[in-house]
């Protein structure tokens, strides 16, 4: 799931002619946009056959597969950029997926719905219900989002895995802004979504 | 069938080749196609598309002559024939070779041909082309007439259908060709020359690939296609893979399935756009 704001930001982070993998590429809109605007060499992975069909029908190279399983077959640093837009929370093993992404991509762009967003907190606090909103649109019993986290949770995992955060952005529901201190309390409270550019510390040292 | 085969005249002896015809492989078929495009002075084929054995050829092109193809679309195929596929072929060949009229392949100038053997081979093969669901949907336990024969006539419609498939095949196919072509598929293994490392077979592959599998195809199941996709991923090749939902078995690749056509259309138009044609 990629909204237009997100698409614009991700596009601005990608250099021309880059080799890009979009994990969970859906109907291929983002890859198509990047091919048109940045002349990227794109590859997608999508779990739903409908998504794959729509993507391939746009002339994109997309494999029907599962982020939890199919990243393993790619060699190290196979891509300049690996994108995981609104998908990490739907994987069975987010930590392993993150590690695999950073192995196969020189940099990774990842966006996550932020469970620490104040409206979500309010829904639990005052109404006692699982949050439902624009970025988390399905109710608890049918959502594919099985591993939701807050920006704070995500940053903690990155630290644990020795992943460096090169750039961070927050989506306040209306606009996307660059943030200098991702770990600040206010970002976690006011962002509906966090977008991060990551690289592997170990990779960059080598 | 094809260009030259066991039923062609061996000009040295002025008689059909029969079993004197040399064993040929999928790569030989592709080499013949290569010779054709060379003689036509075609530098690069825009797309090589094939289902089943044709898919093996499409893969062989992508592996052996990567600079001569811009895109390749192997459909319902595999990089090698599985043990089960070889087993089915072997039963078919035994049916032919045990037909008394086969005469060690020397039947061309005889009155009787190994019709029964070839028909049985085709009946067996036809079962492998469909799926359990397709058979059930098409025939169920429907009968030819309301009363059972209490014998071994074709009481069930499925029996009569298979017999028809067998008999009508005999009129358009040469039994010896059947032996040779099934053998070519059995011998196919793209990874064989690379010590079993399939990705090594695609090391030079630069063309765009679309691999298509069908959910109910148990002759060339999706897992075979996935093995190719994984090998191509290891070489970071430009590959698409889709598994089309169909209950029609291996035969799906010959049928007008909406999603399948959409995918092919999309991939081919996309490739044409990139190629600037």
C-alpha cells in the first residue's frame, strides 16, 4: 500500500538508473512510477497473484513470492535500493526480513505504520478497541498486519541489529517531513507513519 | 513431426531411418532453430515463448544463446524432467515397443502399424495433462448408456474419451517420433553440465524472463518453476513469475484463460515498450 505522498518521497530518495527491489509491491504502482521518472531497473516481489498479474501487465518484472521466504535466494548487495513500503508489519518474521533486506540491498527504504500514533493510543485508552484508521484500515480479525510496532519499537530493533538510520521522515497524516531526531517522543506520538533510509553498519565498514 | 525424424527417408539407404535415427536433445532442437535464424540473418529474437517441451526450449535459449533472445517465456515447464515424468514416458514407450506391429521400429512399409501401442501411450499421457478436478468436472461418473455392460466395454464417458484421444492421435503422429521426442524431454537437464548448479546455467542470461505455472499442473508443478525462479534470482536476472489459478491441469497452457492472456499481453507489451518497438 503506497499513497502518493509516500511515492513522491521514495522517488526523491532514489538515484537515476538504480537497481531497485520493491518487496510487497502490490499492483506495481510505485515501481512503475520509479521506472517512468527515474529509469530504474526494477524488480518486485508480491504475495498476491492479483498484484503480480497487475504488475506484470504493466510491463514490470515481478515474482510471486513471500518476503519471509524468498529473499534468501538473492545474492548479497544484489540491489542498490530495497524498498519495503507498509509491508514489514505483515511479515511473519520482521526481524529476519530486515536482516535479509540489508544483506541484499546497499540501502533500504522502509515505511511502517506507527502504532504509537496518538489517535491509535486514544482508541485503546478511551474506547478499548484495536485501532482502525487510514493506514490500518482492516479490523483486528481480518488484518494482515500481524506484527505492528511503534516508531520507538522499530528504532530499538535497528539499534539491536546495528543498523544505521541514514535518514528519517514522518508522515503526520497531512504532510511528510524530514526529522533529525527520530527517537524523540513527539515523533512517535504525532506520526501516522515513519519512513526510514537504512544501511547496514557492517556493510558500510567493509 | 518436426523437420527430419525417424519416418524420414535415409537417403544413403533409400529407406526410412526408423531406429537408425540418431538420438536428439532439446538443445539439438534449439540449435536447429538457431541455424534457421542465422540463415534468415536475424540477430535477436524479440521473444521465445513455449509451453511444456517448448518451455524447455525457451529456457535452453535463455541459457545457451542469451544474446540472441530479448525475452523468454517458459510456460508450464521445467529445467529438467522429473523422475515421475520419466516414469510416465517410459510406460508410454513400453506400450509402443510391446505392440507386435512395432517391429523394432521397422514398420513403415508394413501393412500393420503399432497403432494400439501409440494409442495407449497417448491415453496415459493425456491423463497426465489433465487434473483430478478437470476429469471429475468433465466426466464425473457419467455413463455412455443407461445400462452397464457388466464387462470391459467403455461404459464410462471418461473411457470413451481417452480411447478417442488415443485413436485420433495415431493418425497424426508417428510412433517412433513419439519415442524419440519423449526421450529428448527425459534427457533434458539444464543443470547437468554445471554439476547440478542451475544458477550457473543462467550466468550469462541477460534476457527478460517470464515464468508461468498453473496451480493444478501436477506434471510440471509450480515447484519446478519456482526452482528456476530461485536460480535466476541468485544471478539477479530480470525475472517475473506468476502462478495462474486454474483447475485444468498441465493443459491449461493451451487454453484461453483470461488471467494467463492478460499476463502474456502485459509482459510482451512491456518488453516491447522497453525495447522501443
